[in-house]
């Protein structure tokens, strides 16, 4: 059948048909570019959120470590000088000393602390509790040690356990009943000699009241004379600094930004020796 103009319908249909649907190379490249941009943005958002989550957890851990350490030390200072009154359980208190060792980063307290369960027939006896960055071998590191010795000191160590990790600074300051700092003049700061691999360290102000420094092994600290510097301490100021993402070297040196950005958290508190405070 011919339509008007002499062209059959079938022929006209064949000439007017559109080619099969598809994408040109330019369209594919444009779509791929847009998809890649979206994926990069999604990945960057994920990585940012992941870093925020990891840093937040590290910060929370550092804060918790610092708080636990500070609460423990403050409680011990406040109860120093109280002694167990029951002579059937412990020896009668023969001293009113509250502080046995007092240096810039070591504090040893004497009082009626409770021994852990299973300590034997002298459970609940008076004990010494020591906080220090120095271990029993005389090495200074990043671990805040809590050491408990049964009274008297010469009876040996009862326990030594880590109270907090990644502690880059532990500093004690001592004051008498009039608010006068002991010693009255602090020595200048001393920067530890760190190796290049562990270049970071807090400067120290090394001092020891009555020249009684930390003891190592079976040594016994000197007794506390009446009206000595240790005897006149009434307030202890404690500073604890915990840092995240660090690697410890030796002698208090360390490296920052290990496995993530280092974050620093510092707590400062003052505690009164209540048994000696009028």
C-alpha cells in the first residue's frame, strides 16, 4: 500500500526508527567522576568520624586513669596518721608520723590503712602506702606505682601494683600549717637527658624533704624527727598528667603521637592531712 507521496508505510517506519538506547563514552566518564567524588567524600567522613571516636575513647581512658589515681592519693593523704587502735590486731601505735617519704614525685604515707583480704593474722594493721613513678629497681617510667608495706617498713613489701599508665608527670608539693611551702625554696627545673628516639619529658624539680629520697629494695627510710620538714607537712598538692598515644622510653622519656594524636589530661588537687590538722 502506498501512502500519499508514493512512499510505503513500512519503508517510512524503517527510516524513522531510533537506534537502541545506551550511553556515550562522555556520559560514562562524567558519571564515574561524580561517583568517585561521592565515594571519596563518604570515606573522608567515615575516617573523620572514626578518628573522633578513637580520640574520644583515648581521652576518656586518660581522664579515667587520672581520676582514679588522684582519688586514691587524695584519700590516702586525708587518712594518713590514723592508726588502728586494736592492739590485739596490730601493734599499739608508736608514732604519729603521717608522711615517711616526701619528694617531688614520691609520697609515702603511714597510717591505719586496711590490708587486702588474706593478708594473714595481722590483717587491718597499720601500713605504709607509697605512690611513685619509680619502680622497685630504681627506674623511673610512665607507670604510677602504688606500693603497700606492712608496718613496720622492715617487714618487707606487701604489694606493688600499677595505679595508672601513661603518666608523664607526677608532682607533689608540700605545705605546713601556715601555708608555707616546704622546702621554702624549690630547686631549678632539670630537663631529663632523653635520647632522640624518645625526646619528650617533663622537667623535674628534684628535692626531698629532710633529704630522705625514695628507697630501693630492702632499704628502710629514715625515721621522722619531731619538727622536721616531713613532720610539719599539713597539706599536699598533687598534680597528675596522663597522655594518650605515647611510647615510653627510659628515665621518664617518651615519644608522642604513636598510633594517633597525643592528648594531654592534667588533674590538680590539694589534700589536708586531717589527723594532724587542728
